[in-house]
């Protein structure tokens, strides 16, 4: 695929009033953020994740990046947001993104963005394009299916087991994180949704007491691609789908292992079906 390089200033449109990024539990930090920024006609398109009308296939999909706030390191915050943007489809394979353009969307200098992109390059999520920027690494449908298969082999039995072994107070403490996913979905904050979802699931797996397991799943989740989220949000059904997380917490607290197992199977099926835009 030929390079499609984003150039000039990006257009970062704000969503409806009240839309903010979601905060998550331990594991992957999702910071609250507001959308918005300078608008010009050059460069990237208007808000969205590339699935909606108005995206220019020659210039790449539209972007809607969160403003980076002043807590935690800028590099860390930008890294989290970029990973979420990759998963949600805000950043697409085949498009070359320059650090200055992305930095303008985040409201920071180009340096932390460039550093964060280099971190992602080391993980194989993007590749450096000399004198241009960074290109998102392409993944085949087979790759994505295999990642989800591995996740299912790990997450379903581990989370089901937590219904029997995890302390009730630890399970109850996950409820705000689950509700944050629903809040982000209702606000059509796709990056906030992915960040909150990542935070919830890694915190849940963390209750297993196995940090190596959490690290493996975190890496697999970073390689997921949920390109169906924008259409679900546009159709107004993403919030209903997000409610699965609240249902999961309820089932865990009730010690209903059978329901937990069924919910986890359904949840991971969605990763490669409706959330991936395949239905």
C-alpha cells in the first residue's frame, strides 16, 4: 500500500457537551480529557474514526484525539491515548502520521509524541518512516483472530475462577471502572471507551495475582483492532454493549460462575464480530 501522509494542521472537532475521557482502574491509565482544538481545512478530517461520512481515503481517516492534561508524564499519557486510538481505529494502517500533527491534537509539543511513537515502534505497533513520521503496522484478519483465541484461552477460565476466589470487596471496587466504560460509550468517546475498557479488564485480571498473565493479555489487547466501534456508537447501541461490563461485575459479586463464563465468552466473541465491524 502506498504511503498516505497526513500533513498540515489536523481538524480535531469536539463532541457533544459533557463528553469526556473515562478514568479507569489499575493496569492501564485512562485519564479524563476534553476534546477540541484548532480547525483548518488541511490535513486530517473531522471527528470520528474513519467509518463515517466525510472521511477522505487519500488523506486518511478522521481523528478525534484527547487533550493531554498535566498529571502523570506527558509521554505516558500520550502513549496510552495513542494505543487506544490504534485500537479504536482513529489511527489507520497505511497512513503516515507526523508527530507535529498529532501533537497539535493533544495540545502538547512534538517531543512527547515522538517519544511515545518510538515506544510503540519498539512494540511493533507502528513503524518509523524516515523524514515523514510513523505508519501503523498492518495486521491480517488471521492475526487478529489468533490474538483473540489466545485471550479466550486465558481470560475465560481466569475470570470465571475469580467468581469463586476473589474477595468481594475487590470485586465491588471494579464497579466504577465498569460504569466508566458505559459513560464513555454514551458520550461517543471512543478513545476514552478503549482506555476505560483496558483499565477494567487488566484490573480484573490483576485479581488473579499473576502479573505475567496480565502483561500477556495487555500486549494482546494493544494489538486488537475494534473498527466497528464508530458504527455502533453512531447507531446508539455501543452503550448497551458496554453494559456487559456492569453485568459481569454483578455476576462476579453474586458468585455466579456460570453466568460469568457465559458473559466472558460473549464478550470475546464481540471482539472479532460487531466490535470489529464484521457484522
